[in-house]
């Protein structure tokens, strides 16, 4: 069976829309429809349920997609192994993360040494989808602030970042440099909405030290959060790495226990990692060790 129809089928299954899939594949919609029709004829069953312009996998399609994923993943791993056997210091390192700017210096150092290696970076909002991408080999690594607790997934810390507390420059605490957890409990808190990764980290810290923050406003936008803090509506947790000299708010260090979050590099030990991907991991871990010596 030709592999191209399998790739087309997978894209249609992902987008659930023939026109959108055709645009992403850079082919015409009629050509894509004909390819899918020939594939279904070859298999002897329909793979999709069609409702207007949208189509959805049926029971046959879901079973077939599982097998197509296995085939395409095996071919990709085979391509990587052959490239490594040929001694090629090129290829692609695939990473999913929203925190890549934190590691830009490491990437620049790596690309200076290996200029032919490309990076494919994605930002998946769903942790479930991120785990799925790791397990099926769509990505080599993910960088997140949560350690993966999954069978076959390895997670190693690569950076620690301090969390601080920010208030208005007109706030009564603006003359201080530190704040106690008990004082944070008394403050009106501007916070990210539930489900935000930073909110999950700080909620865990509050639970650990035994305080219940008084949340007066929730947002999913960091600019809105800092604007509300600067206006004096309340204080907020913030990241030390995001603090700049000309911030419109005052920064307080949180006293013991010091509040922080860890970043983890995770990968599947079941999947093949190219030489390029392995060397990138080594550089990240070496950088982490230097910081923590």
C-alpha cells in the first residue's frame, strides 16, 4: 500500500475537515477526497462518517488510525536510525514546551556546534495530548513544570526557578524586600485561572504551607495580572526570571520555605532517540549540573 494515502488519512483524521486538511497538505480538496475514496475502496469499508463539511472517524477508521500511527512512527524511527548509522550530525530535535525561551541559550550553543540540526517546536495546551505525543514518538522531549508519572517515561529536572510575590509600589509592603507566607494569606490575591500550570504550582505551595489565599480576581493573561497588581487591587505570585528593572510593581522574596518550581525534561525510553536528540539532552543536563554546583 502506498504510504502517501496513509499520511493523508491521518491528516484528515486530525483536522476532521477535508478542506482544512487539504490546505495543510498543500493539495486540492478534490484530490484529497479522491485519495481517501480510493483508500476506503481498497479496504472495503468507509473510514469516516460525513456530516456536511465535517467528517469524523467511525469505528473502522479508529482501528485503522491506530495501525497507521504504528506504521508511520516505525518508518520515522527507521529513518533516524539509518541517518545515525551514516554518521550524520543533522536531523531534527522535536520538543513540546511553552517554556523554551528559558532554554534559548542552550539551544543557541547546541546549534553553534551542530548548525545542520533543526528544531521542531510545538506548544500543546493539553497535558494529556503532550503525554500522548511522547508515548507515540511524535516528539523526542517535552519540557514542563510537572514530572511525568507514566510507565516508560523518564523525567529529569533541568532548571529551578524561584517564585516571588509582587505588590503595588504604593502598597504598605513596598518598603520591604521579603514577605512571610502568613502575610500572603492576608493579602487580596490576583491569580491565574484554575488549570493554568503556574496556578497549579502555587496552589500546591499554599497547600504545603497550610494557607488559603484570598483570591479576588482570576485571569488567563499575564499582562492583565501585572496591570491589576500595579493598580493596587491585590498582590500576586510571579516568576523571578520575569522581573525587570523597570517593572511597575514591587517585588518581594518569599521567606522560608522558599517558593520555586522545577522544569523537567521528559522522554520515552521506548522510543528511538537520534544522535542529535541524545546530544541535545546531554547539553541540557550538563547546563543544569553547572547551575546547581
